[in-house]
């Protein structure tokens, strides 16, 4: 079992760098979110809609992590993102603090209100790597099955907010809204929950209000 | 970069064990499939329907890998699976050959026609770990976005068959069937493709025919 000590070592190296990042975000009064989910749950779509709705009101920095391609970063630029940086992990299943550290000098940090870090689409690996963020936000879509919080508990335990996306497709599968909430709260009693559809825009106001509210409060780290 | 040599070492240890598994499957004339996908693409649903349709005709062994919970294994037993074993990875993002090795003695190998290994729901990590299977089968659902073969190329490159699931939900998102096929073939010119819906059962016959055809041909390893 050679993997475990090394993983421990890497995680603590990562934790040191994440602590530096966290200090940097706090000094610059940046609210930072680490967006995690399965592939295709709608992280990029959520950010596209957020840029369209709040792009004039908030200075947003966006980091788009992907195993391969810069497609997501290009979508965010297309959607009006002015400060967007891709990170291509070349096969790695998650972002880590060192990768964030490397792109951070390209941002004008003292201008940012919020930094969105869109992680690799993966419900396992990204849960173990602190990126210095204020909060993790986990997305789950109604087409993925309502058992996911139980099957990938670390991710839901470490997230402050669960966004249930694609509620326009409710009723077209066995996905049960009450059940997914029950499962999420079973894993994490304090998790906040917002239901929305990036496609039809139903519920998007709740997300915008949550986000602007947190920034207004200077929450949680400042 | 301490991670790379260790990963190389682990992979080659894994390759040795996978080669042993492959020999064992061949000796016993078992057609073995490693099912991979994002969380919630329908691997378990596909196997449930396969058990219902072919359970009387084929002796099926099923290994259900999960980060946490034995839910999938229980679903497969419920669906009539007589030889089902769960593997709970306790946080690991993929199955490896050693885990398969450990549960294999619980199967009556000389009776099996086919062994399905349902991997952890993850489009990254499982691509790097050979489990001795004859083929990888990758599932993608129409709600995940048609860009996934480009964004997770290793998985699609190493799969022999791509099953496009949830075709009953086509038209309810931007997912384009031609585009996903084009992207998959761009990564892997030889990939076979089947479209179906586990829910409405449209297209299931193509999958059953593909599977029974491969077993009849003694394909590919025997």
C-alpha cells in the first residue's frame, strides 16, 4: 500500500499551498467558490448564466479546469467573462492548489469580487483537494439519480451548497426531489439547497440572491 | 513530481495482475466487460434490463464497484442476478485488478458466460486501470453534453463500444446525436456505437444482439 503515505504527503503539501491561497483571497476580499459535480451536470452553464445576469454588477474571475480541451473556458469567454483562465490537467482527475497558484498571477486580484473555480467533472477526486476556496458548491442534475449523495458522500459532506440543476426534466426519470434532499442532509445536515434549471432559468434568482448575499455579507472568510 | 513514477509502478503492478485475470477469463471462456461512465449514466439500469432479458439464457457474473454503499449490487440482486459481488472502494476513484482478484474466488468461473464489471462512476480514473477485461464499454447519457468524448478522451479511446443512453430525453437539451458520434470517432475511429433508452427500452435489442453475438463468436479473446 505505497499509495497512502504519498497521498497523505501530497495532501498536506496541497494544504499548505491552499492555506496561502486562502490568505491571498482574504487579503483581496474575494469570495471564492470551488464548483464540483459529475461531468455534464451544468457547472459551465451555471457560470454562463451568472455572467449574463451579474456580469455588470460583479467583477468575476473564472478558472475552468478540464482534463483535456479549453472548451469550457472558451464558453465562459463567449458568455462575456473578462477574466477567464483555463487549466488543462492533462489526465489528472482534479485540480490542486499548485495549479491554482500558477494561474493566479494572471488575475487582477484586488479588482475581483468573486472567483469561481470550475473543477474537473468528477464526484470523487476533487473532494480531497482544498483549493483555498471559501466554499465548495456541488451540482447534481435530476438525470443523475437521487442516490448520488449516499454514493459519493465525501463530496456532499464537504460542500456548503447543493444546486439541483435540470429541474425542467423532473418527472422524466425516477429522480425524486425529496429523496435527494433527504440523502444530502443525511450526509451533511447543514448543506444549503437550491433547485433550478439553467436551461429554462427557473430558480436562477435563488442562486443569484444566494451569491450576491454572501458577497454582501463578506461571508464567510472576511 | 513524485506522483508520476509511483503511478507508473502501480500501473505496472496492476498490469501484471490484469494479465493473470485475463488468462483466467480465457481459460474459463468468459467474455468480460468493464463498464465505465459518469455517475448516473445508467450502468446499473443497463445491467438490470440485461438480467431481465437474458438472465435465463446466459450465466452472468456481476461485480458492482462503488465508492460507498452496496446499492448497485443490491439492485442487481433484486433484478435477478444470481452471481453478484459488490466492491466498495472506500474513497478510491476506480477499481483495480487487485480488487477484482480478491472477489473472483467467490464466482463459479467455469459456469460463467459473461462477467460484467461495473466500475466506479467516473470518466477519468478508471481509464488507467486494466481489469483484465476483453473490452471496455463506455456509457454516455444524452443529458451529459455531446462534448464528453473530447473532454475525457482516454476513456473513449480505450473503449470498444459507446452506448448512448437516455435517447428518450433527446430534444430536451442541446445534446446532438451526430455531434457526439463525430466526437467519439475523432478520438477512436473504430468505436462501435449503440443508441438506446434503458427507461423506455427503445434500442435495447441492439445491445442484447451485440452482447450475444460477441459471446457466440467467442470474441475477442477466445
